[in-house]
């Protein structure tokens, strides 16, 4: 029996920071520091994962104190990787800056930093704190991490790192990687000053020995909107494999994309075996001079208006059939009353309903990102990628439903099929009702894992499931 955690997300999902500050400066003024944090996972050795954490600090949100000659800012970024409240790894970075006059600082200036961690698979908490030493103020970023070791013999891909600069290697820089100089874009924000979406990823376990020597692979790029509608598809060039691993990097034009939330999907196909692997990353577009850009540059309180605009455009051009499909995807977490209301609305009403549906579930309405909606949509992507069936989408499967209702499990036990037993999976949730489990069995032998037993209240229960279904 294999035991591992198998949820490998484009932990992606990324926070869309709307940095709303005043641009008037004085050496004694307190300013709330602002930073964005992103991360990506890559293969390491010894069943470990190489985790990179990226930071973007907006320069004009730091406090500058004046001495006889210059204005000085100093800040510290402290990051911890925790598991069960224990610190597994940590890093501390110091930012120092000095200017002769404050007019030298542009609202677009950012400090970029990076931390590196080599950790084992498991579930962790990433906690980063930006401390402005001059104003004695700080801001904290936290995110859950599910780390999965990359398989040693299956085609796979790393997570995608988004970048603001990718060029030939600059010797001696902290941003060097595999012969490239890559400056990460932790904001995941493009369009306003960055007209090209730049990206980097790695692919592992290409087959290139024996008969496969000299064989090729091909990469396909897709950008879709938040509803899954493709807005750009570009096939990459066919390339001869350089070995069992390769790097994938490039730039895609995004200057014509509307202000909205998008996803980049990179798909690599080994043309010798026909096997494919993919990775998905969320990014954001805001263009200079648009209403969204004006909100981005405005004062406190306007950030939510930008997200409202994005939400409006999210459903604006969707027909009723597509709206019904979107509601089917969230029906698992809708109340009976909400289902009745939606079914009696016209097309316009359904657009408004879906926007309100997620607003009601926003755990932090004072911020510009709806964490519940973000996380749910990432689970939808994962369910479709991993549980897709011949006649229905992965989110419609039993495993898809459990994933969307209860979230990612803390542990999965997998039992492969044998001559005498069917394949099955047991999902464990340690924090639900004191610990529960869900059992899925492929008892038809067609790769369709169906829920046959759970210790969760109001779910199907059959304590004799192993005898009844697995044998």
C-alpha cells in the first residue's frame, strides 16, 4: 500500500494584492508596508522538494527617515515553514535603501527577493512577515503548502514561476537558475508596465534512452479566463530532448487581454511515449489608464471596487447555459434555498446571483481577494485534471464532490488492484468531526472510483465495504 499526500497544486493560486496607499511622503510619516508573496516547487533529491518563495515589496510603502544627507529605509522579511506549530525551516532577508530626494521613488518601483528551502513532502504553513524597522509596522502573509515529492519514473512538471525578467545568465546573481537570469514576479500582475507574461518551469522523466534517443517533445501553451474559456493557444516548437529533464521558459503577449484574472497552462507531450504532463498558474492583467489601473493607484478602500469590476466582467458576456453550468459547479456548497432561488432567475438575475453567492462566502471582505472562491476554483481545476471520466467532468465524480465540499485530505492511502482485490483509496481528514475517512473503490474495474463508505456524518456508511466492494 502506498501512502502519500498527492495534491500538487499550482499554489496558485496567488493573492491579487491591490496596493492602496497615499503617495505623500515625509520622514516622520507612518506608512503601512506592502508586499506580495508567491512560491513554486521544483524537484530536488532524496524524496525532497525544492521550494522557492518570492517576495515583491512596493518601495513607496516603506518609511524613509532623513539624516543629514539622505533618506533611508530598512526592512526585514522573516519567513518560516511550519508543521504542527514547529518551525521546519526559516530564512531572514534585510532590505536597505537610500535616496537623496523622495521624488526618486516611483510608485512602480519594487524590491524583489527570494528564499530557498529544501523540504520533505507533507502539509505545511508558510508564514512571511515584512517588518518596516523605521515605522515599527509589519504585515503578515500566510498560506498552506502541500508538498509532494516528484515521482522518479513518471513524466511530471514543476510548478510555474512567473517572472518580470528572463535573460541569459548574469553571473553571481541570486536569481540565476539553469543558465538563466530570472527575476520573479511575486505580484503575478501584468499589463501595467509588463506587456509580456514571462514564465519558467521544469519537466522531469522524459524518455530518451535506447530507442528513444533523439526523440522529441512538444510544449503547448493555453491562457484561459477564470471561467475556463480559452483566450490564447500557442503550440511551441518541437524540440529534441536534451536528456531526461528540460527547462521550459518564454514570454507570451498579454497586452491585448482585458483587465481580469487568467490562468496559464503549460502542457508538455513526450512524442515518443505519447504521455503528457501539465502545470497551471494564475495571473492578473491590469492595463495602464483603465478604470482598474486607476483603482490600483487610488487610496485605501478602492481595492474592493477593482475586484467588483473583475467579478462583473467575469459573468458579463456569459450566456444562460454557461451560467447554469457555473452554478452546477458550486451546487455542492449551495444551500437548498439558494438552489431554489437560482432556478427561478432569468439570465441577468443569474449573473448577479453568482457574484453575490461568492461575496457572501468571502472570509475577508475587507480585502480584495475572495479566498473561498479562489480555493474552490483551484480545487475545480485539480478535480478536472485528476478525476476526469469518459462521460463526465472530474468535478462531477465522487472524489471531485468530496474534494470540493471538504477540501484536500490530510492523507491518502492507495491500494492498487491485485488478482483478488479491487483498487481503492482512503482519504483522511483529521480536523473534521475529530477525524473522518472516505473510502473510494474502483469496484467496476474501469478506473471509476466510487464512494462506498465514510465515517462522516450524513455521508454513505458501509463498514463491510471491503468485503462487499474490494474483493
